[in-house]
C-alpha cells in the first residue's frame, strides 16, 4: 500500500478538526492532531509570558520520524499542518471562513479580544494560504471556503479533488477589501 499524507490547515475556527475527522473516516485513514502531537512530544518552548512557542524544525523532525513506517493514508490536521516537510506531504488543504462568520465561531471559544482580532485579521489577510503556497507551490495546495458549506459538503468537495474530478486552486477567496471597508 502506498503512503498518502493529507495536511489540513487553516486559521483557528475554520473547521480543521471537524473536517479532518470526517475525511479520515471516509478514507479509512489514520488521523493525527498536531496539537496532541506537539503536546505529547513537547515540541515547544515556553515564552516568558507562559505562551507555548512551537519549534518548527523539531516538529518537522518528529513528524518525519513518526511517519517513516507509515503505510496507507494519514490525515494530519492543525494550525501548522501546512509547514510539515514538503517531501512527505501529498496534498495541503487550507480551509477558509469569512472573517465575520469566523468571529462568531471564535466567540464561542472564550478567546480574549486580542486573540480574536489577531485570528480574524489573519484570516482576512490569507496568511496561512500564503505560507502554504510559498512553501509547497501552488499545485499541491487546495483552498476550500467552508463559510456556506456543511463539514460534510466540504469533505465531499475535497474527495472530488482527490479523484481529479474538481479543482480548488488557491487565490479564489478574497475578503480583504470587504473586511477593511467594514471595520
Ligand atoms: N463547515 C462548517 N460550517 C459551520 N460550522 C462549522 C463548520 N466546520 C466547523 N464548524 C464549527 O466551527 C467550530 C470550529 O470548528 P473546528 O473544527 O474546531 O475548527 P478548528 O479545528 O479549525 O479550530 C466548531 O464549533 C464547529 O462545529
Ligand atoms: Mg482544531
């Protein structure tokens, strides 16, 4: 069995965990949460204010070691999934959500006002998408806007992409003008 690694990234609240759980079930794939992986392997240092700073190089090394003997399909999801070693990752899905809708989703999470703003603006500015395309090149990255899709519909869309029956090339989503006009 050949190895297939699908990385699912996006701003917090865009639906990575929900999407990836469904996708892994449909593909009968293994599911790896990078949050858990980072905790279990202590892949972070503590900043003076107590926040955890992820060591990207260590994350890449640990992930490479972890998946060396992997067979079959792996869905790996998390805020940094688009930064995993490019020679290992076959597809990168970047989930997108309209900043206004994202704000509502994050409000349910007891985020501080500063953290909420930071994430909503990161989404408006396409930060993760840029990072993903910069690192992996445009062909491997698929951009899916989940604003008006159920998680099941979003997964269906990606399965079509995987079968080569649809495309979701990066660059279709653009909320910048609308976001800054409204603020
Ligand atoms: N496609 C979607 N449409 C509407 N709500 C969604 C969708 N995907 C996820 N959600 C909801 O948004 C919230 C954040 O989803 P989650 O999967 O935890 O995001 P992430 O892992 O990216 O932070 C959850 O309450 C989830 O139920
Ligand atoms: Mg999550």
